C-alpha cells in the first residue's frame, strides 16, 4: 500500500492560461453581428435630426420610397411604432419619468435623434433612401448646458420637467456647517469635466428577425446585457419573454455604451415584426456613434472642504450637475451618473460630515449613459482637487495629507458618509507600493533640478480611488429600478464524454470571460482547464445573467461559476462513491479523475461517472437521477471595493503647452487574481481610456446644439503612440466572496484626470479646473503665470 | 457613411483619364490613393458622377533626380517618399503623414491636389519652390507651387486636369518641425525651412487656407551661424517675425493666440535645424 498522495493538480486560476477566445479573435475568425448574413436580409439606415430641438411639422417619404433598392420607410407615427415608448423607471422620490420614442414623434430633442428608418437591399441604398426623406422642422430653443440658470430655459426638453431637472438627491451625513465652522482651513473648488464616450471599435449593431408562425423574435445584438434586453423587449414588444431570443455573439468592445437598450434597437425589432420573415440589419457607423450613442462625464462640481490643522478632513459640501442629455437613458435612468457621483465622491477618505446635492439635468444633447468608471473619473478629479487645495492651504505635503485621511484596515468595514460600506482598506498598502515603484524621491529631486536649471517644468500627479465592484442586492447598480442586478446564474454540465460545458450568464466584449469562467469552473469542479468549454451570450442557452457593467462579472458570474462547479463536483463524487462503494468524504476529484484519500491511482474517471449518468442507467445506483449537471445563482449581497493608486510624472513645454508623460504607475487591489494577463490588460486599457478622457477625448456641442466633433478627425482618441509605458503593480487582498476576486474592469479610468490635472498644478502652480488638459489649455494657463 | 452612387472608370493612360474627365464636365474626380477622397465620399460631402481611377496608369510611379531636382510620378506613395534618400526633407516630412496604412496608399499628387492647408507636402512643395506638371484636355502645362494653391482644399487645377509629375528641387539645407495633437495627425502648425544657395525660405502650414510663405528679408545663412554655431537670437528674430506675420484662426485644437505661439516655436525649431545642417560643398557658407 502506498501512502504518498500525488502532487496536487496545478490550479487554473492564478495562471496566465491560453485564452479560450484567442484562436478565434486573433486570427480574424470572430463572429460579430456585422458578419451575420441571413436569407432575405435587408439593411437599415436611420434618418437623423440635423437640429437639436424642434417640432417635426411633416415627414415626406415619397421620394425615399422611389429610391433604387428601398423597400420600406418607417417614421415615428408608423402604426408599428407609434404606441411604443422607452420609459426608464426609478422609485426615487422626485424622479421625473419621461418617454423616449423608438423614432422621434412630434419633436426632436437632440441633433442625431433618429426620425425615420429606411429599409433597403444594402446599406448604400438605405443611405440613398435616407437622403430622400424630407423632414420639415420648426425650431425650438435648444439648451445644451446642464447648469444654465432656470431663466435661460425657454423651451424645456420635456414638458414634464419645466426646469430640465429629471432627478435630484441630497446625500447627508453629520453636520457640515458646524464642521466647516471648526475647520482650520476651508477650501473651495469649482471644476467641470469633459463630455466623452466609450467608442468601442465595433459600433452598435443588431439583426432582428421575426417569425410570424410561432411569434418568435430573434435579436442578434452587440449588447453587454442580453438578458436585460430580452426582459425589456418583452414588455415593449408585448411578446412572451420566452418567445424572444437575444444573442450577443462576439462583441467588439462595450465600455458601458452597449449596456443600454437603445431606441434604434427597439425600432429595429418593431420594424422586423412589421416585416415578418425578413431579417433587418443595422450596423452603426462611427458618425452615427459619435452623434447618437450614449455620451458621458459632462459634469460640474462646486465644492467646499474643511480641514483641521493636522490635515484631518472634517467636512465636504458639494453641488453637482450631470448632463443627462435628451433622454433618461434606458433602463438606467438619468440617475446613473449623479447618484454614483454623490455616493462615491468622498472615495477612499474617512469623513463624518458630508452634504452633496446631485442633479441629473436633461439637455438637447445625446443622452448620457454608463461609461467605464461611471461618474468616478469626474469625482476622483474633484476630490483630489480638494485634497491638493487643502494641502496648499495647510502648507502640507499633498501625499501626507491624503495618507492622514485614508480608510485603513482597522476601519473596515467602514460606512462611508453615503452609507456605502467599504470592505477594502488596502489604500495605504497600494499607496506605499506605488510610491516605491514610482520613486517619488527621485522625481522630486528631478523637479528641483529642473526648477533650478531651467528645464521643462515637471509635475507629479496622484489619484487614489475606490472602485465599487460586483454590487449585490444591497448595493445594486442603478437607482431603485424595477430590477436588482445583484445575481447571476451558471450551469455546469458534465457531458456524456466527461468534458464540461459551462452555460454562464456573463457576457464578453473582449475581456476574456470565457477564459475566466473556465478557470473558475475547472478549479471548483476538479477538471483541467482544457476540459471546459464556456457558452455565453445566448438567452436560449444559459439561464440568467445581468451582463457586463459595474465590474461585476468576475465577482458575481465568477461566484456563480464557482458554486455551480462545486455543486456538480459534489454530485459527481456522490455518484462515484456509490459506484465504487467508497465513503464519499474520502474521495477527491482532480484533473477529471476521482481519487481515494491516500491513494495515488484514480479509482474512476469523471468520464466513466458521466457515462453511467447518461448512458448506463442500468448501473445507476439507487436514488440517483440520470444526468450530471447543476445550476447555481450567486449574489454577494454587498459589493467588493477595489482600492487603487496611480502616480504620474509629466513635463510641460512652456513654448507649446505640449504634455509629455515620463512615468505612470498604478497599483491596484484586484483581490485574488484569476488570470494575471487579463487583469493587467483590463488595468492598462482602462488607464488608456482614462488618459484619453483626461487629455484628448472631448465631445463638443456648439450653442445651437450641433456636435462639432462629429468624426475621429476632431474627436481625438489616444493611439498606442500617446499612451506611455505603464507600470502596474498589485496588492491582492482576497474579497469575501467564493473566488476572492475584486472587480477590475473600470478602476484604471478613475485616476488619470486627477493625475494629469494634479501634475499641471504641481509643475506650474496653477489650478486646473476644467478638463481635458490639452497643449492649448496648458499654454493658456501658462500665459497667466509667466508674464 | 457609404458613398453615393458613381460610375467607375479604370483609366489606361493619362490621355484616357483626361478624356474621361473632360467628358464628365465638373462631375468627374480622379481616384488616386483614396485616403482623402474616399472619406469625403463616405461622408457624402462630394458626389462625383464618375470616378477615374488612375492607379493602373503606367509610368506614374517613377522617382529620379535630374539636375538639382527630384522628379516624382503622380502615384509615388507617401511610404516611398519617406524611404527614399535623394530628398531628405521630403523623407522627413512624409514620415509625419498619418500612419503606415495611410502612407502605403496615399500619393504625392493626391496630397497636393487635395491641398489641405495642414498637410505636409504642399508646404514642402512651396518651401522648395517646386512645381507640378499637369495634363489637360488641351496642352500640358507646368504650375509653380505659388500658383497651385488657391485656398483651403482649392487648387488652380481645372476639372479635367491631372497632375502627372511633381518637381521638387533639392535644397542645400533644410529644417522641418511640426506640432500635432497625436502621432499621425494633420499638423496644428508646421514649419518647413529651406536654403537654396544663400536664400532661405520658410513655409508655415496650418495657419491659413494655403501654406504661408515667409521669406526673412535679410536672412542670409551666414547670419544664422557664426563659426558653425547657431545664432539663437537671430533664429528667434525670424521666428518672432514669422509669428507676427500670420493671422491664424481659432478652432477646436487651438486658439489663434496658441497657434501664433506654436508658429513661433515650430519656425524656431525648423530654422535652428536648418542652421545646424552641415552645409553642402556646393554653396559654402562663410564662417
Ligand atoms: C487617418 C488619416 C490621416 C491622415 N493624416 C495625414 C497627415 O497627417 N498629413 C497629410 O498630409 N495627409 C494626411 N492624410 C491624407 C493623405 O495624405 C492622403 O493620402 C492625401 O491627402 C491624398 O492623397 P491620395 O493619393 O490618397 O488622394 P485621393 O484621396 O485619391 O484624392 C484626393 C484628391 O486629389 C485628387 N487627385 C488625386 N490624384 C490627382 C492627380 N494626379 N491629379 C489631380 N488631382 C488628383 C482627387 O480627385 C481628390 O480630389 C490622412 C488621411 C487619413 C485617412
């Protein structure tokens, strides 16, 4: 008898296993919505409003209908669409509910709103037809600014909200006025952040097909949230939910832009129902995307903070305005940005006295929606601006001031003034590691050397942040909507050959969820990574998942995958025990083989167990059902906070304002890391998007409500040439969930605004109040300081 | 973003291209690299009835130095411009055009005919006092750089005229500087400085509808360098004068004042580079 057990199988989690999706995505064999070709498929182009705010007085489609290749034209008044409205709902007191028609009815509320849709043989003909649709407008006065004084509003965007305010909420803790009165210093800041958007490589895309015989609608959509889409469509289209199948095939980036159900999506489905048997395809182009996919981050903050003489942050008082655009984004509502802003403004800092009023204000601009990091790139900028002002007023080192106020491990769980419960406390650990990696002393010395020797001014910027990830039912994303996004489901099925198929509710837009889910299931179940295949994105295949947003899927979908894997492992071991007449508690499943404690040789393979379960019912022991699968839901109830710190050293050319990034360090707490390369990729990509927002990307409307940055010639996205070498470090404190992970999809976007603006202030001694920071803005700021 | 309908004609020769354009009246357009024209068509900002594709016309891809001048066929791609070594200024400027994918298709004549005021090649043509050979329905003609550019995206070329060759004198010294928002972007402001014998020319891009020529009045190169050392204050004077002489507009990427400051800096850099260029043996500069 041998007593040595075999070496434990290496776990799949924690290693950079080959990504499941790479063979497909890296060799040009991805299957995106735009690759889909169906028999009798036709193509759709939308006619979009050239005006920001106007009554529609007439729509003449006769010329369009005569255009070569055009088969149908729909307008907002078409019977198939006329009675349908998207209505983002929230139970928040005072929230003003408004309608969004699939195609404009009676009035247009932003330049780019879809007014009509042309169906044709191909997209070329559809665009020819769109030119032939003659819409007459009677202009109304447009409002593009979300913080205009009420007197300036002559024509409200929605009649229901005469002041354009769709939602307002005040967060309150302690006694702000009393605390300010006791403060040694009080600082004021007024900052604005720049409107920009997600801009995935693949723009929005959908194919809808309706089969009238069985009343079934199939909607292929580049969405991040297929199950939410199915539920919402069922209500809007008046179809049983089981008759709708939503398929998100490969999706080329989302970043939140595709977590929205758009009027164009609903119009496409309604038109498909009006044209049964004809598949309708709409693939958005970049011009449409910039004009009419959701924008984000156009905010204004008026801030006041009080500090004690030793640097303790005593009070924060804030007023915030978030430009919600023309419609309350469906289904998230106009509350998505303001509520996140008010809830997380104070970030990783301890604070007892807090008062913050946030507003979601509708304007004649494209609707705002979720975008990676929702609101927090703006709030971190605002909060860190206060910290820097506080440090200057107290003549204290800005990093020491921050350190003085950080939430520490001893404070955990820490109830923030907004009553969110922080479970992290890793901020100081991240800060220490980041400072060391960055080499703060060296950069400070270089800064002094340049000041003395006349080199380009150099500044150091910092952003410390917490990303609230994997929100459970108690901290659910979104403002008291009709659904709570705290849970996902996962089914683990052992096939008759012993291989494993996972049906997960998660979705992927390039972030490798097939890989991550396979790693988690392989370890929980006790099989090799290669034995696991993952199916995602099809509502007819997997049971349930809310989708990709709020950095939730590794935490929640991963939790469900882990539980389902464990559950099926238990089933398989029970069956193995019965078959082998062994005590189940002595059995272990590793690498697809069942071992008895203390024995090196497997007693039965999982494949054999599965064969019995599916094919050899004659061998099934008493009390066992055929089949070998299981489904589990997981809800973390609260969320997992992920700490992060970024530091940058930037130099500025006084002659041109040119900005050079010399060093960029990020240290984050992603909890237990499932796939190191995927995690670093998420962090690098989100920092790149953050730098884009801080320095390049800006959607600019003129006063008439025309988007002046309508192509990528004027809307500048950073390329690899603009993104510096990033140094990424980790502090891994496992979270209290089945896999110990913390969400990592968004955090990187949170700090670059603060880092870049802070570096300008540090280098040039001027406060940056408005973003983005560009050569022009740096140069202009410099004109004020150098005579 | 799909092109409106058009007829497509693949030209077999210069005469065929010109005849097809002539027959189309003002409804024809040459298709060269397509890197400017195709986006314009996709945005439906132009709707020519006939596209005349000149990519298969033989004999338009040559590149050779005759005398002091580089002669380029209309279809020489930006990538080739960047890789050749007969005209180092041209090579440097071409490297600033877009990205590899764009440079591998875009053509020298296409860029000149498109006449974007921020493009690199029109400035280089003017700074080198170059010219283009033009074929038309009548005779061929030669158009000098100063006459070619009429306004933003506007040239002296007629509807049925086609650039067949570009003549680019090789300068004795040069400098090039560009300020762009990102790698590969059109310039916000750029400057090209050249020296032919003892004449210096400075051309600024991005500050007017056409490349802006400044000729520093008394700027003989011997004043720029003394005993081989660049005279910074002399360079600064030229840069200051250049900045005073432009009337840039404000747009999304910079205010007029910022553009003026950029003008000063890119001119300074270009002229400093020119002054520092080792002088050729043909025109020795007195120490
Ligand atoms: C993303 C991007 C970035 C770019 N960045 C830059 C940049 O930084 N700097 C820069 O200078 N350019 C830039 N370009 C434009 C590029 O340089 C183009 O190649 C050039 O402007 C046009 O050349 P083409 O051969 O592509 O011409 P086409 O696009 O084919 O034609 C352009 C125009 O010239 C006319 N034309 C073409 N050939 C002739 C001819 N032989 N005779 C008469 N008329 C003719 C056409 O009819 C058309 O009106 C960029 C383009 C893109 C897409």
